[in-house]
C-alpha cells in the first residue's frame, strides 16, 4: 500500500505531516491524502517526497519488500548469544545504534502479546567457510517495517506503560517500550547506553532516594525527574491481616515468602528487616523464590503460592491483599546526560506534565502522582544522596 509505506517512512524519521510537506514543497493535506490512499502521487510529488526522506522513488512507492537486516545491541547484552533465530524483539533506535529487547517470558506480554519490531535471524553458512557472528553484545535482526523513534524505559513500576498513550498522540508520534527489571539493572542498562531512561527507587547510603545511586552509576549531567511515589511494605494474604504486623510475625509463624530478585529495592527492604531481627534469609521459607515485579509478588500471594512478600502498596491494593507499610519511597526517572537532548527524551519530558498522565496515576489506589514531571536534580557527579 503506497500510503502505508509513506507513513512508515515519515514516522521512522520522526517528521510530522506538516514538516514533511514543508520539506517537499507540497501541502499537508496532500501528504495526508497520499498516506490515507485517497490519491496517488504525481512524478513531481513522488520525487520531492523521496528526496525529502532520503529514499528513492522505488523504495518509497514501489512494491513492498523486506527491510534489510541490521545489527542491534541486545538488552541485556548477555542475552545476544542465547537468542535463537525467530525470537521476536522490540526494536528501537537509540542514538546512532539500535536496541533489541527480546519479547520472551515475562517481557513477552502485558495481558496479551505485544507487537514486535523485528525477528532475530541467523546468517546462512557457506559450506567450508565459517561465517563470523555479530560483535559481542549485538545480534542480527530482521525488522518488521522501518524502525521508528521509540522511547525505551527500564524499571519495575507497573505504571510505566501509561506513558505509551500520550507519546502516541504527539506529532510526530513516539513509540514506547518498557523493559521490566530491578532498579539496579535499570541503572546498569542506562549506563551501557541501552535505554533512554531508568526507572529507579533505590535508597542511598544516607537514606535518601535515587540521586545517590544514580550519580554513582551515571555521573555528571544525569537528570533525575519524578514519576510517582508509593509505600513499600509487606503484602499479606487477607486472612492473615490480624496476625501479621511485620516481618517478625512472618518469621515467628513460619509463613512462606515470595521474594524479589537480587538488585530489587523490595528485596533490600526485606533484607534490612531480617537483619534487624538477626534472622538469615536462608532460614525463612520461600526466601530463595523470586518474582520479577511488584504485581508478580501480589499475584503469587493471591494465587496461594506464598503467604507474604515485599512489594508496593498499589500492587497489594490491586489484588485485594493486606498491606503493612515498611518504607515511603519515590520512583524517579533517571536520564543519562547523553540521552537528555534526544527526541525521545524530550517527548518524555513533555508527556510527564500532561494532565491525562497525572490523572491516570491518581486513579491508581496507592499512587501519589505529585512528583510526576518534577525536576529532582541535575547531578554534578557521584552524589551522596
């Protein structure tokens, strides 16, 4: 379809219809008509649009063909060698490179399969001539359509997907990909240049949140912008709400825990509580089990697979579980200095102050939207907190 190819090419380059029209010397209405399939381009218009988009007329308006493969840095980097051909990935430009985020296991869905940007592909071998593989930390990907500007955010807040709707309404629209992981892992990916922003709720050495760990990981020029605030605490089966007032009661009753993975602030909260009781984690039933997010902890408890675990209050309320607060936390978006001027991050800053996003956060029980869009700090370097 002629219009579909023009729209994809325009959006992949981040142009609005008005911007492309100005570059090609035609009206915005003409671009809209072409993209919707209402009209076909004249030779003059086809040449002008192709020139503006840096393509040939055949590439832009000719028969559809598969996009050439490209090299992308895998998220996380160590996943690359283990991804078989045909693995679906979310594909996004980041700086001068591309990032490929495997859509497998817990990252494959949000109550349904997610659209893929490409497929992993292997290079055919020539008999007698071994074919060298991609560089370390990279993989060969067959795009499904042209990659377009896409904001990649790593972190554990299940409210992050709310960013997708306002980003899609921008002109030109910005795609969104969420990589769910611990705060520590999010900072590691940001430091490696694999995500535009890291969602973080980590207590620093002096008791403050996020600026200390962010400064240590990313250094000078890092921007910290608020997203939300919540209480972290003990999530408990409702029938145990009268019997459990803290971690000490969980240990005394021999209740089974579901834990978060190493690097998660929820796990660190649990470890601090156990340390104050002089109880080794290995002595607590279920300590070695892990769930990969706040909602997953609550889901395991609601399903009867565990009696208690540490997660956010919004997760407990979403599943109708009892909650015992242990800490008040702030969840911030940490933006590396090299990403701050990117089109994707500038779009993020715009939508963080949108009334729609703030109202959506406020509608979620347990969330405090007051920090959303607030500038927390520009870090001078390795901050103390």
